């Protein structure tokens, strides 16, 4: 990430964040009275983050329609207020939250922000429940250090550190399953400079130091936006590692990488793309070049009957390629809040609502969300030795690994949730 932000872009983002969009209660609602208002900072005009935030908003709209059609919450309709945000701008992130504070929303639901601390600080004078899929240990560490200040903030997915710590574990399982015969035990990390990706890289390097099966082969730096993947592909072939982690976050740039790698692939290498392929435009842009690549998310829709039913209803309302992560997170947050508000009986009692969330897990589409830990972040499965981890798959949020097979994302791991197994990539011999 750039250390200095373009001032005109920042001012544009701040101005846009002041504009509030209202999504009123569905017409079918039998609820009456003053609406309960859920605020959503949502990227609408920036050059990044729109896909994830659109998924998050759409999932929340799905929940809103269901809730209001069933009579609302405490007999009151659920209303959404959306403010624009530039995820890479600290000023815009803080401005978006201040706009929701000024609107006196009853809660905040956020996909993620790359600079979460300024947004968290902007919320402290109106400590309504603030639930997000931020996926950042820096944010939850700040909460652990000062729970009195940030105790109203909850992260419904595990932090990004698990992407790094769990990577060698997944590689070992793929090798031991007999579906991948690595050319060697080296791991080549291609890392972006944004703090989120740097945290993942450091966690992976630490895990590789402890691993008895894999070792760090090389690190290659990239800088967003990546205009040409040619030098990176050359370096991948030069290093020749058995596994490659592209530690990046932009779906369109991942799609460009796939096309350039397929033109000059490294034979038998297992190539993993960190999270970004979850965004709908990845498959749309990469097309057949995406075949065989793997990726994962620390929170996403499962392949069970409940999630399948939701996917069908979602796609009936929002046709086209569907994202598999924030579509579920937005939906789960709205229903989690509904349970909390109904249990307390008054959304304006922020402390009581937050205490209820802190002590009552929620079984959502994306897993078992339990906030009762010092970080107030979801417990991760299937990590085998890190801090906020679940004792079993049904007691936490599973990190889901996918492979593109036949032009679709297919869930291949963890084994107790998988719909298929890892298949040979087109560049494997």
C-alpha cells in the first residue's frame, strides 16, 4: 500500500462518505413504528473493495427482506443506511463511521477496512454494536489491549494470521492425501506491501520455520497495482518452488496473473492465490485460465444444504457470478444482531446488547461465531496451535479451501466439509 495517499482521492472519499443511502423496510413487512437502523460503510466509488462490499450489502439486503417479511424485530422494521468509503484511506474510513454515528444508527455492519483503527476510534463516542469481517489481528489486538474503549467492536471472522500459520498444514494434507506430488519442499511467497498481506507473509514465514515438511524458498515483493506479472512469473520459474503463495488481494489482478502464468507455468507447482478469487469478477475475467488454481477464505459459505438453499435464493435476487464470502457474512451479522436485540428487548441499550453478543455464539451460514475471547474475534478451525482456535469444526469458523474446477469454485478442504478433492492442475505432469 502506498505510504502517502493522493489528497484529491482522500477528499473525494470523505465527501462521498457523507452521503447516506437509505434502504427502507420491505413492503411486505408487518412491522410498524420507528425503524431499527443498521449502518453499512460500503465502497461504492473507490477503485477497490466494491465487489466485496457489494456482496456484503446484498447479503444484508437478503437478511433485511427475510426479517421484515417475518414481522421485523420487536415489531419494528429493519432499515439500512449505507455510506460510501475508500478502504485504503484512513480519513475516509473514519469519516464513514462518523457519518453513521451522526445518523445515530443502532448498529454497524462492515465488510472490512484496510485501516480499521481510525474507524474504530471514530465509533467510540457512539458505542453501538459494531460487527465486521475485518480479518485483521491489528484491530483485535487493539481491542484486547483496551477493552473498555473498544468493547463494542466484534470481528465475526478469524484474523488474517491464520492464512499464514495454516498454509504449511494445508500443503502437508494435500501431499499426504496423495493428490499432489510436490517437485520439492520449497514455498515461494509473492507478497504485496499492504499491512494485511505483510501480516500473512510474516505468519507464513514463522510457520515454515517450525515446519518439518516445508521450507521458505524465496520472497518476491509486488506493489499494488500490478501492471505486469511477467517478471513475477519469470521469478517463480527461476526459483522453482514446489508451492507458490500469491499473497495479494485484488481479483482482477489475480485473473491477469493466471493468464500470464498459464502461458509459462512452473510444472507441478501448487499455486495458491490468497482470498481474492472469492470476488465474483475473478472467474468472469480469468475464464478458462483460472482452472486448477487454489485459494481460501477464513470465513465463507459452506457446501451444505442450508448454504445451497441460500445461494439459490440469493442468485434469484442477484443474478450473475456470486461471491462466496461476504454474501454470507453480511447475512449472518444481521441475523446475529436480530437475536441480540430481541434478547435484550431494546436496541438502544448498547452495553446490554454487546454483552449478549459477547456471551452468546451464533450459528450462521459461515459457521459457529463465538465472541467470548479477549480479541472478540471468531475462533478458527482447523488450526492446531494458535491462539483463537476452535476445539472442533462445529465450534468455530472453518477456513475453507477451494480449487477452480470446471469453471467453478469447488470446496476441497477441510475434509469434513469438502464437496470434492484436489484435482491435478493443467500444468501438472
